[in-house]
C-alpha cells in the first residue's frame, strides 16, 4: 500500500473557483454600492439662487450632445429666509445653433418620477437650449421615498378593497409622520414650489423668456407656471393636457373612449370577426370576471387597473401595456380564455411601482377636494367602470386626500384660471389618461391664445413620441418658432387590433415555463441525489458545471416553485418577499451545489456538515444578493449570491480540511483501498 499523503489545499481548480466567487461578490457589491443614483447635495458655502454648472455630455436618441450639468440651490420654503437649503440637479443641453432661440424647459409627467431623463432633447436642440430642472422631492438632495406605501401595495390582495385602501392611507400617513419628524416641511414639495424652482433656474441661467414642453401630469406644472409667472413664458406646448380636477377619471369619459375604440374595431376585419360590439363585449366580461385560469388565481381589481393603464397608449412601442393588447385580452376572455387576465394579475404582483410616493402625494394635493367629491358621489361605485378602478387605485378610494399635508397655496390651483400665454394642446383621440375632449371643454376656453390638435388613432404621450415622430417634432418646433399650428405632416394613424404578441400567448408561455422549470428543478435534484447514491460522486468536469452554471436553472426553477405556492395558497405574500425569494432560491441552489460536491464515501459527519453549510450559505448569499439590485434584476442577483455563497463555504471547508490532513472517508470496507478513493480536489 502506498503511504497516505496530505492533499494539497490550494489546487489550481480551487484558486480559479475562489477567483470566480470573488468576481461575483465584487459585482454584487458594485451593484449595491456603486450604481445608485448620484447624490445631489448643497455645495459648501452656497446660498439660495446659486447655480453651479460644469461642461458635460448628454445622451440623446441622436447621439451625445454638449451640455452643462450642475446644481441649483433653493430654499425648502422660499418665503422663509431661515428655511433649509436644498439642491436640485440642472442640465442644459446646448443648442447647435450659434444664435439660439428661446430655451425650452422640459416638464415630465408622473407625478412622482424624475424630470432629468429626456433622450428626445435632440429633436428640439437644433436652435434652442433644452433645459431639465430636477423635481424637488424626487431628483434633488431631498427624496420623499415612502417604503410604507410600497409595502402596503405589495401586500395587497385586492387593490380596490377597503382593507387595501386603509393600508394605502396608513402607509402615506406613516411616511408623512416619519418625514415630518425628520424635519421636512412636506407642504413645500407641491407643484407651485416646483414652478418656483423652474423660475429660479430661468433667472440663474440668465434667460429672458422660455418655452415650455410638458406632458401628462407635467402639463399641470406648465399651467401653474403660466398662471404664476406669465411674463416668463414665451410659448407653451402641452402633450396630454391635464386640467385641474383630472387626476381622476369619470365613467362617462371612459365610456366615450371605449366607444371610440369600438368604432375603430367595427371597421377592422380581424376585430369585427371577434365581436359585434366591443363595448358590449367588455361590459359583459367585466360583469362576470373569472377568478381563475387553470387553477391559477385572477385578481379582478388588478385586471381592471392594468387594463385602464394599458388602454392609455395605442403605440406598439408600449406593448404589451397598450390598448390593442388589452382589448385582445378582453375579447379572449369573452371567448372563454382568461389566460391574459391571469398574466395581468401576475404582472401587477411583480411590477415595481416607479413612483417616489411622497412627491406623488404632494403633486396630487390640488385635486384633493375634487377627489373627496368624486368618491362621495352616489353615482360612483366599484362596478364595471375602468375609470373608477384607476381613480380608486390612485387615491386609495379617496383616502389619500386627507393622508398627506396640504400645501399653503394649493387651493389657488384647484380650478382653471385664464392664461394669455400662447399655448398648443396636443392630445391623442384614444387617450384614456388625458382624454382630449376634457381639455377642449374645460381648458381651451380659458386660453385666449390657445390652440388644440387632436390626433386620430393616437393614445397618450408615448404614442405621440413614438408614432410619426417627424410629424410631431415639426408640429412642436413650428409652433415654438412661429406660433403657427402645422400638423400637415401627419398621415392617417391606424390602430392594429392584431398585436404581434398577445397576453394569452405570453401567459401560456410564462405559465408553461414556470411549471416546466419548477418540475425540472425537482427532477434534477432527485436525479442528482440518485446519481450520487449509485455512483458515489460526480466527476470533476460535471461537478464544475453543476456547481457554477446549472444552479442558475435551479434558482430560477426554485423561485417559480415559490411563486406558484404563493399565488395559490398565500395571496398576501408579495412575490418579491425577501423570505420567499431567499428560501425558494437558496434551498435548491444549496442542495444542487452540495450534491455536485459530495462524495458518498465520506463520513456521515463530513456530509452533514457540508449539507448544512451549503444550504445555509446559499440562503444567506441569496438574501444578500437580493439586496444588491431592484426589480426583476434582484432575482438574478439573488441567484448569483446563492451560488457564490454555497460554493464559497464548500471551498473553505475543502481547504480547511485538507490543510488539517483530515480523513474525510468512512472506515474502508474489506475490499476498499486508499488508492481507490476518489480525489476531493
């Protein structure tokens, strides 16, 4: 018998494996600590009104443009000279012309989303500066995040139920109390204060008058700007105009928009073959929404809310969240296939809300009285009205109206006022969010120098930006340059009622993938265990693949197992719940890596230690990985963290035991020799 030698602790394979684990860990650390949004802070020695700019480049759809980037310093309360200073980001995309015209200030919609992203700036920067000023409470040194509201929505089992409304209200109240306790004056983060920031930027940049380009909720800011500082505005273009009182949607207007879709459906061969009357089909389906598809639950409130937001847009660029796709799902359900509704419910559970909730609530304050009246009306109710569903979701059944502190001057902007600013209103005929007939009736009469263009076949703002963009740019630039309305470059816009990919098709594919990967995970683990039991261990090459690559499949399949269990038996558990993700990812990954590592001939103590260490480390690694990113990317980082954790601990055990010269094998049988023992390197 050859003398037994102590195995070398640091083999080439182990060094490579440790390097890969370190690379994954470093990547996760970078995602967590190094890719967050840049922090905006008040510069030392700054005073209110200061604007500090440096040359930078700004990325657009037409390449990089020269720009100035920097920080504007303003007071939280402009009326109080002792109020704290806050900082806001400012970007000026420089005009290509040596003699630029009036600068263009961009106002994003939302509310509650950033105003610093506008890749379309190149469409207007030929002969004017394009200026982006960060929204206070979202983009600046103060960010009004409300995890309390996120938690309430994530744990909701019925977006339109009283329990969810109460949780929504409690979330906003708790957030407001916390932020107030931290010293923030929440009444100073509304739209009027947002306008004051824009005006401060205009002065600091040295502009005489400016043009405004606003969309959706941003048009409310543009209106207030024109009412508050009319002498500062040259011309204003509003895409998807939102008059006061219309952060809400009424049944009559929603029905009008559905009727417009129905008229187009009746002229489309494919749509007409599926229904004699689109509006009637949708009403019939809504009155008896199915609660399950193949045993998988359907949340009727999520279907109504998701459908309303889908019907806002007509452009294929917004698919699957667009009108034709939503209508296809309703017609499929009317024909007995509710799979699209199930997918809408699943997406509602998974999709993160993109809002900074504190600023969302502050921006909505001017409509608080309108919301109270709306939800107190005997005519409104949780019936088959998609507009009511969207309003109830946005306002928590009206409870948001009293859950956030009021702004001192919000009542001044709760009704339409007259403005002499030259204004162009652009609306899509099929827009559910900001129906153009509302602007025609309530806003245009108060604009003596106003004009309106209604685009047939168009939806909300994404439709304007993405469909016939050259015509849209010509319309906007011509008006800003001359005050003349020229929509002559638009051609008839058709609505395609036969989307390339439908929700039922996606639903069946996703459900099949979920069930298939879940079964594959279970079968794989059982097969790996059987292989170890019969043959003793995996070879070095197979083991490397099963420890480094195949755990990705196990992690994804494990999460699908967790999702299927959660949606069928635990409806109150969010699908991105930390414990759910850590367990459903960590357990199969840890088991798979353990089985790829273990040797049947090792002693029971060695195997038990390795098993416990692999599973525990995969759980910890999965939990840490989950916090390295947000949204669905967090699932990827959770899987990566679980793989790194399980492999790291097993490598550490291998190295430690080999350095100790520890014999891992059980007592040899009569016919077993040391020479026959497989390598553990």
